[in-house]
């Protein structure tokens, strides 16, 4: 087949062509699956801005009152910030705008024994396909130009089979209703049929677990099985599905769980990834950051033996990260990006220390990390973001955020009862408890980032209100 793969490295081009000549891909081409995916695919819509979704709602609810307080003589910036950040009791009986919805679809997994760092507990899988669709229906509106980011995870969500990726599955259902869908997977079950179904159903993002480029180490981290080659084949199947259909989705990111066993190998992983993704010098290309790793320090008390020490964390955030940045800079030069246009290892792909502000700096952060309390030094004054998120576990419980869902902290209620929004409204009264170090030290890095960014924007709004108040004429 005449397929242009010139934007991959020569080595990876050969791997993709060999895979395309395999019996599963020959069957996909012969049976018309490629043509169906190309002709019947639907595209994901843009997602809501996580930060603005919070700020805009809080300003709409509170700005007039806070501005009046400033005009009446209040000069306490912290008190005004607290007032501006307050979600009203039961949200004045209105539905909040949600930017993130997490569905933990199953605790089952196709890796046996499981990854050595897995701390997923067994759960009653009470929710079925119709239950998940009902939740999606509540939190989406096909008429919206921008929808929520729908994060589908597990266990291994591909254990649901066609209920996830089929024509009547959750991905296509949610995409058609305006959500941008992400699936978090180990990629082992991504066959050509599944990869093409991802494109057909409009899957926007894939997060694939890949902790190291070393086959033996990855297999050991996966519990001692023989998974490494299957992971890579799953990734390559998605790349071929995109190429064959001309789709710009799903974009793949890798999840690297950082332990004391793979920490020193991170530069090797980055080098490996850069040899496997599209060599596009245009930063606007949807695949410019394809395969880039999200670094997730290993969590949970059960993983104390895998957690790096403070000294090892300091080494990672020092010389190891410097080595990774040098690799990234050399890569940008190789693909033709001028020196004055090259970026740092940035954004979602920054290391966890650099992405948000931590009180006490690096020395304090590595010590907290060695204790497994990664977020405790980055908690904002309030949990601003909670009413714009919802997370669900297979047993049907709803939580404020993904971190609470993982640790089973303060559920808001059961999916069998009231609506998603009603449970959020009912939980506003207890939101004042959060964030706190005990319950929120494992707060997701993205949530920490959003809360810090929201706080900055609200502080700027308070500063503007105070400045306006000082300019008001007096009697």
C-alpha cells in the first residue's frame, strides 16, 4: 500500500510498514474497516478551558457583591478574595458548568499479575453501559460548542470491549454529545480494529502507560509478564489508523509512573519516544507533542518500597532533568526549529516540581515527595475547581475530583439517586473542608495547577476592584 510515512524516523517507518503487512492489518484493509473509519468518523469538539470555566462562574456569581464591598470601604484583599471564591450554598439551585468528568469504568485489568505499583482496590462493578451513558447524558449538551473533558479510566477500560469503542459504545456516544474523550489504557488490547474504532468514534486523547524504554524493566514493572511489545504494537496501531484515515486524533500521551527503579532511565525513555513520533517542526501540528510523557510519581502507602528517596528525587529534578532538557533541545535542532523558537520541556510535560508552585522550593518538595505527599506544598487557599468537576467509580459513587475517587474520600452520593448536578449542589456546604493536607496531599497535578491559576486570576480581579474603589468619588 502506498502510504506516506516520511514524517517518521527511518527506523520507525520500517516498523510501521512491517506492522501494516501483518495479518491483522491485511484483514482490516480487506474487510473495509479502514474505509468505514475514514468515511464514518466523527471529530472531537474543543474542550472547555479548565481555568476560565471556574473563574467565569465565580465572577458571575460574586463579582458584583465583592465590588460593592470594596466600594463601601473594605480594603482587606484576602477577605475579598475569600468572598469572590465562595461557591454559594447549593449554587443558587443552578447547574454548574463542568469542564472535567472522570469515569472509572472498571477495576478489572488484562494484566495478570498486575503492575507492581497498582493499588486499585476490588470494587462492586455496579454501573453498566446504560448507567454510564446516563451520566454522560447529564453532563453534556450537543448544542454546546465546547464540551467537558471526559476521562475514561480503570482498571483497564478496554476490558469493556465494544461497549467502550463500538458504534454504540461510550466513546462515540460522548463525542456525539460534544465531549472531548480521553481513554487511559495500557494499550495491550489495541488491535487494528480497536485503533480504527477509536478514530471512527472520535476519540480525542489516549494516555498509554509506558514507564521505560527498557523491555525487561517494563515487563518487571508490569508484574513480570510479557507486555512490552504488546504496548508498543498498540501505540503503533493507533499511529497507522490515523495515517490510513487522515485523522488528526487521537493524540497519544504516555504515562510514566516514576519509581526508584526507572527514575534514572527517564532520559532513555524520552529519547525512545522522540524516535517513534512524528518529526513535525511545526508547533501547531496536532502531533507535535505526540507520545510525550506525563510524569506521575508513584503513589499510595503500599508503594513505599518503590518510592524514590529525597536524594533520588533531588537527582531527578536536577541532573537527570537537565539531561532530558538537553535531549529535547537537540531534537528540536534536528527537526529544523531555529534556536530562537525552541521551547523548553514544558506544560503538561514539565516535571511535577516545575509545573506548579511549591512552598519551600525544591528542598522542601523532595522531602514531601519522599513521604508520598506530593501536593501538600502546592495547595491553594481554596478548592476553587471542585464544583466544575465530577468523578465516578464502578460502584456508582460520585466524588468531587479524581484524587478523592482514587482514595475514596468524602463521596457526594450514589449515581442511582439524584442527578450529577444535584449531588454537586448538596456537597457545597462541606466544600469548606477542602483543601486540607490530610485529604488533599495527593491532589492531581492538573488540579493543583488549575487551582493555583484560578487563585491568581481572582487575586487580579480583587486588585482591580480595589483600584476602582480608590478612584471612586467621595461625598
